[in-house]
């Protein structure tokens, strides 16, 4: 039989360490399941409905973009790369990187990449992005945020890689009426998390972003635009 240390502080440290280890294991398992799901979906991802659906979202999204000259942008949960393709077509001087968990999705994206000199795709986890700080003028997350188990960690990582004065374009579903919108996030039976406009704004408070606007795009899909403070404002 193993006896715990008598000190309450020592016991608290052991319990905290165990909880952190358990959370790391559960998070790893969560992302592994998501990776497997999207790997299986990848070959048939761009079916007619999905193609039309995302084309409509991307077309509306473009109406609200503010990008600097020669922007460098990041697309989280890039899937087969359709948003980056449209952005590269619209902005000839744009450089973009897509990140996704699924190697199969990335394979599809690389195979269809019409702008290999300006667009690249990397495997990555939104909670541990493989980039140095302040690399991107804009970060996009289109119908992907609802999958993230720790939205606070995702926001923190976006803030780290986003340049001062850069924008985060969050596109996702609002909660559905049959879900409880009074909770911190409405969770579906599939483990998807939906956030109201005010809940999205609350997620950004720890990193001191300004919420510039909410724009309705399609059905219950809303774009929320956040701006990171400029160097002048930080100073």
C-alpha cells in the first residue's frame, strides 16, 4: 500500500500533476479520434453538397476581409484547401499556409494545390501550432472551431502566431435552439461545441482582442472578426 505524503501542499501537487497527465492523455485521444474521422472522410469530402456549401460560405466571407498588401495568412482546419485556393485567386500577392490534423485531407489539398509557390500545407494541432510568434497577418478558422476541446488554448495559440494589428476570422455555427445556450458552450451529442456571439467575445477577452463585428453568412453560420492590438496600442 502506498501512503500519500502528510503535507496537504504535497498532496495537492500530486493530484494536480495527475490531473494534468490525465488531461494530456484525453486530449491526445480526442485528437487521434478526430484525425481518424477526417482521414476516412477525406476521399469523399468534396462531394457536390459540401462543395456548394463551402463555396457559398467563402464567397460571403470574402465580402468582409481586410488584408494588408502581400499578406501572409494561416487557415486552421484547412481540409482540402478550398479556402486557400479562393484566397490565392483573389489576392495574387498572398502567401498562405494551411494546417490540418488529417494527413489524408492534406494529401488531397497538396494534390489540388494550384499555387504551390504561394500556398503550402502542414500537419499540425491547433493547440501547438508549428510556427514562431507573430508570423501571420490574418488567421482563418472556418467551421472548425466547434471541434476544439480546449478553445482557450486554441485562442492563445492564434494570438501567439498573429502579428500585432492582425485579424482572426472565426466562421462557425451559432447554437441551435434545441441546445442549451445558457452554458459556456452548447455541446451536441457528437461533442461539437457551439458558441453564441457573446460567448465568442468572452473567449477573446484573455488575449485582449477587439471584436470588430459579427456578420451573418449562411443559415446559422456567423463570421466573428477579432483584431489583435497594434504595437502602438500595446505600447
